[in-house]
C-alpha cells in the first residue's frame, strides 16, 4: 500500500526526501490516504462531496481554499487513473527514519464491493 500511495504522490513530492522533510512527507501521506479513501466512493456526486470535505479540513495560510481543492482533485484523479479498481481503505500511512533509511508504512483494509 505504501508504494501505491507514493506513486499517487510522486509528481507532488521531492524524492528522496531529506530527513528534515519527514514532517511534510507525513502530512502528504495523511492527505493522500484521506483522498484515496474519499475516491473509493463510486457515486460521482458523493465522491466530490467527500473530496470537498477533505479539502475543507486543510488549512494552509499561503494557499486559498480553491487551490487546496484543486490539489485534492488532482490527487483523486491520479488515484483513479492509476488504481481505478483498488478498493482498499487506507487505515494508516506514515514515514519514519530507521537508522539511515527512510521507511514508509501504510496499512489498508479490504472492503467488500
């Protein structure tokens, strides 16, 4: 699951991140997990409402809400393009430094379709 989330985020994050970028990477993983889960909703109108809700919970002083919503939409479109039939729900996603290595962890739950 961690590889899939990183592939969704790939165009939006520097890779490999520096140790000092661990906090921003964790924030991006958390956002990617929330967008991934919202993207699982099959009804277009309900999915867009869920993405609106995800975007509405993000506060970045330097970005207007419409830019945040656009970004959330781009992440969702990327998830749906790369993994349209992956129905797993992301339950946790985070990165940590172990020794000199960066490790990205993500867990998921399989849902019934």
